[in-house]
C-alpha cells in the first residue's frame, strides 16, 4: 500500500514537471522579441559609428573616409561585444 502511494506521488510529480516544462517553452513572439533585441544591440553602434564618422569626414576638406571606416570598425566591435554579453547573461 505504501509503495503504491510512493509510486503515485512520483508519477504525479513527473506529470507536473512535464506540464510546467510545456508551459515554459518559448513561443514565436518571445523568440521574435529576443531576436529583434539582438539585432538592435548589434546595429545601433554600427549605425552610430557610420554617422559620426561621416560627419567627421565632412568637417575635413577634400575627400576622406578615414573616420568613417575607423568608426565603422569600432561600431562592429562594440556591436559584437554587446551581443556576446547579452547572450552570455
């Protein structure tokens, strides 16, 4: 009799765990939000670097892309680090 109660309790606990795991499974909306936040933290430093570099190159006489390319590279590095630290947590 006691063995049957133990078995029933174990089965009930496993059923509860399975139902909870099924409810906690990510859906399409939550995955889309996660992906869009990753895209934003990657693209914002790149766009800011391009914009600032283009503006600084416009301040210099003649044709120059020195600041644009340099700050593009810095923006890419910062964007990759942002994604890494976001995924790491």
